[in-house]
């Protein structure tokens, strides 16, 4: 029983990864059971043994974002590091995750906002809300530490910040280049720090 469950989990991960890769390489319109099956070497019917619907795959990817990305970002925002270190680590973790999961931004925004599925929209909204709350905390920490301008409105800054990793992910997919996430992170960090001062 345990072996079967492990096999199912491995297959589910392969299917979710294939969805993101197809989106990044070929576009959202090419996510089909035929393409998924070809990409991971399964029959189309086998895909439905692991996920009943396309919506279940999308929801599974959203849960991964919540567990993996938000889990890491939460840990960084609550760490005992100084605010500048937290902000740098937060930005780099965010960008690295999106680079490694290339199609996630396009998938989440297109599917969650256009499928008319209330649960998917709420999940996406919750993910974005949590990310903003972590950034707000980091900015407030920096203000308390006296390193950033106390006139900065943390909520407004969080909205501006949210565009940075999203832009990186979209540009990375559209230009199909091998963008250096560390270089991007360092450049954006300098801009952010200047804005906060």
C-alpha cells in the first residue's frame, strides 16, 4: 500500500511538472492530456488515475506553491535576521522558485481568474495575500530598525514588490532565455533598497 501511494505521489509530481513545462515551452493552449501523456510517458487514461480533472491538477499546483514557496517565504520573514537580509533572501527565494517552476505565474493567473472557479480564485487570492503580508512585515521590521524611511507605506510597497517576481517569470518564459536569477535578484535588490531609503 505504501509503495503504491509513493508511486502515485511521484506520478502526480511528474504530471504537475509536465503541465508547468508545457505552459512555459509551448503555451497554455497546448496543455492537453495527449501532450501530458507524451511528455511523461503515460497513457492518457493513466493521467486520470492520478488526477480526476484538469482543475485538480491546477489545484495541486496551487497547493505546492502554498506549501513550498509560501513556506519558505514565511520562514524568511519570521527569521531573526535583520530586515535587509530578510528582504534579499525573500526576493531571491521568490525569483528562484519562479525560475524553477517556469509556468506557474501564467497558469495561476490565467486559469484561476478565467475558469470562474470560486475555490481556485480564493486560493490564488490567499497566496497573494500571504505574500503581501510577509513583505509588509519585512518593511515594518526595517522601519523599526531605522534602516528605511518611516514615511514608506508598507502596504503600498508590498503591491509594488509583487510585480517584480511576476515580471521576471513572465519575461523568462516569453524570451525563453536563460536569465540568471541571482543577477536579477541582486539588481532588483539594489533598486528596492534605494526606494526604501
